[in-house]
C-alpha cells in the first residue's frame, strides 16, 4: 500500500535545516585546553565553556552555539 507521499508527483515536506544560532555572546578568559584542543573557560555563572579556536591565556569574544546541562560550546 502506498501513502500519499509515495505517489508520483508528490513530495515530502523538506526537513527543517539545523542552522546554528548564537545563543549568547561572552568575553571569556581561556584557562586551559581540553583533550580535543578547545579552550576551557567558565562563564560568569561558573558553567564550563569549551571554546573552539582559543588558546590558554587569551581573552576572547565567544559565541555560544550549544548549551548542555553541564557545559556550553562556543567559538572564538
């Protein structure tokens, strides 16, 4: 049995594209590197932030693109 979506000429709705949205912009001091080479910092609330493109000792403008319960991910 065919569904309406399988009929010739019918198309399925396009999946929504997952475009990263900057959730927050911060100025952070990078304290160390993690095992994947990302900078490690803490936001003003004390939550750990892993920052792509940052080195220890740098102060960077960071855009948070993913929030997890125990840490955030960002890019310098």
